[in-house]
């Protein structure tokens, strides 16, 4: 069941990541692969995370016409960070989870921007800070959605 849901979510992440954005939305658009990997690493026990890393990473490399493999490297580093702090992440309140997501987005976007850097340090810093904040502000919505989903499953089992 999870693989089918993850397939649709990964296709949605790919479409929304490659979607051409107007200039004013570039700094307000969250880093969707980071949110996707936080969801499947934290809320799913039996997800084949490395398969999704290779699928999404190589697809993003091909769709964005970039060097083959640097999205995979960024996602592997992100996955290592998430897997190290998974249990601490689950036990922490939402404000602390937002900080974890900020660090994860910082790791992923720093690696991506380091590969795509064109020499403008001010824009490099501004873009990373904007992406990290936009991604972190999306996490409370996802955490509440997952909590409600789990509560509904728990209530169905009791009845």
C-alpha cells in the first residue's frame, strides 16, 4: 500500500519541482523532495527509502538537465541525517521538528546550490535561506495532517 502512495507522491514531487515558476515565487517555493523524504522516513516503517532516493534523484537530474548524480548525493546525505535523528524527531514537539526540517532543507539546498552556483554569493545565501524557511513553514501542516490521519486509523480500529 505504501509503495503505491509513495509512487504518486514522488510523481507529484517531480512535477511540482520541475514546474516553471514565476520569478516572484522562486523564493517562496518549498523544497518538496526534502518534505517527501521526511514523510517517508519518519511516518512509514517499511519504506524502501534508497530506491526512492535513486528514482527521484536521477529523475530530477534528467528533468533539470544537470550533472547526473548530484541530486542523489544530496538526498543520500539528507537520508543519513534523517535516519540518525528519526526517533528523536518523532518524540519532539512540532517547533523542534520544524528546526530538524530546517537543518534537512539546509543540507539538501546547500549541496544543490553548491553544484549550481554561478558566482553570486548574495543570491546564493538569500536563496538558501528562503528555501529553508519556506520548507520549514510547510512542516506543521504536514505534521497535523499525519496526526489526523493516524488518529482516524486508530479510531477505526477501536470501533
